[in-house]
């Protein structure tokens, strides 16, 4: 399993680098923006970064499945006595690692801002937890949406995925807001998307 995850990390290195870059850029805008009195501008600048980051997660999911289909990777790995379930699990773990790594830097940025204004963190721990959970589930949802069309050669599905489903999903999160009900809905959506992607991955002929 470790070898599979290591191979996935290497194959998806460009998405790791893109996520790190966007997260560091968000960190710089929020932290240094507060220090140089960009308080009105910083939130507006950070929103497009979140949107681009979520699109990167979606692209990574599609890339993992598309590269498998195009390069016959699963066919090759199956000759090495590696099950499809392990291949799929290694890809999901890699995607989650990218999402967690990105959100960790954003969480640090939020904590630094609270410290800069001398605000007690314990008063905001619930808000921080809810926002962090929402961002993670949103990123995972975009990643799961990207998994759906990646195993098919239908270009229309790729267009619908990136031009319709992903923006619609992000818009829903923005409208719904950050609360426990939204967390429950996103958790259910992510689980269903993962199950559907897993079923398609197992049932599609190599």
C-alpha cells in the first residue's frame, strides 16, 4: 500500500505543488495583509484562491482516473497481484493528503491572525472547527466530483463536470454557509460520490 501511495504522490506531484503554492499565497494575503492594513482587501483576494484551489482538487481527481484509463495502469498493476480496491484506496488517500496539507496552512493563517489581534483562541475554537470541516468537506467534494468522469472517454462529461457541477457545488456551499447542517449534507454527498466512483472503478473492464 505504501508503494502505491508513493507512486500516486509522484504521479500527482504537480497538484501537490499547485496546492502548496495557493495555500502559501493565501497565508501571505491573510497574515501580511492584516499587518499592512489590507483588512478590507484581503478577504476579497482570498475568495478566488479558494475557488482555484477547489478546481485544482477536481482536476486532480479527474487526472488520477484519466491517466489510469489512458495508460492502462490498473491493467499493469493487476499483473503484480495488486487489487483494484487497493489502487483506488491509494488514490483517495493521496487526494486527502493534498487537501489536508492545503487546509493545514490555511488553519495556521487563521490562528496567526487571532494571535496578531490578541484574541483568545478558545473563544473561537468551535468556529475554527466548523470552518475547517467545511473547507475540508468542500475540497473533498470537488475531488470526488473530479473522480466521476475521469474513468470515461466521454468529453461531454468532462465539460459538465468542470463547467457545471463544480461551480454549482461551490455555490451551494457559499449559500448554505458554515453550520452543522451543511457539514452533514456535505459528508453525505462526499460518501455517495466516493461509493459511486469506487463502484465504477471496480465494475469497468480494464
